[in-house]
C-alpha cells in the first residue's frame, strides 16, 4: 500500500508543479508583451512631435486644395 501512496503523491506533486509552471509562463509572456507595447507606444509618441509639416499647408495635418 505504501508504494501506491508514493506513486499518488508523486503524481499529484508533478501535476501541481506542472500547473504552476504553465501559469508562470503565461504571466511572464504577458508581462513581456505589455512591456514591449509600452516601449513601442512611447516611441510612437516621441515620433509624433517630429513630423514635418504637410506640403502646401499652413496647419500640420491638413492639405490645401488648389484654387
């Protein structure tokens, strides 16, 4: 009977560690994605201030129609 309990305990421990490993991987992957998105958003924001004015325009982002 003790061999059966040892096998059961080993199986339960393996399951617990397996589930913990999966959850850790999900959290780490999500954190990496969020961090990358934050970096890219910051780069995009910095790029917004350095846009050259549109050709034939007095206001950036608008275009003039020919008369």
